[in-house]
């Protein structure tokens, strides 16, 4: 038996053939809007992670330099950053699941 090696380009081509009908069908504005919102949320999560990294730097610098005023100010900021992070992450996960359900309904 002769096996034909599947190249990366062939794999991508097959994958695109599977995706193309779903994304190019009529009345698919909702799915396109969902993917745009999901991508924006992913970028938002990355931005918040950068903010948390900066907060971490400021917090430990204030802790090592014993700046209590700045330390308490940073402690008060942490729940806000964490709340925004959790809110975006949970909604992003929910939208991904919704898009997955739409994809599976279309496949069947």
C-alpha cells in the first residue's frame, strides 16, 4: 500500500475548504460579528495582562521601598483590574461556546 504524504499546504487547503461554506453563507452576519467580538476580547485580555504585569512591578517596588501610601493605592486598584479581567474572560469563553454551537449546528 502506497501512502501519500500530506503536506502542510494540502492540510491548510482542506481546512479552508471546510471553513469557507460556513463563513460565506447567506445571513451569516451574526457569526462574523461574534468572531470580531471574540478577537477584540482576546486583545482586551492581553492588554489587561500587560496592566496586571505593570501593577505587579509597581506593587513589589512599593513593597520593597516601604511606600505605604502607594502600596494601599495599588491594593485598591487590584480588584478593579481583576474584575475587568474576569468579566472579559468569562464573556469571551461564552461567545466562543456560542460560536462552536453555531458551527456544529451548521455541520449537521
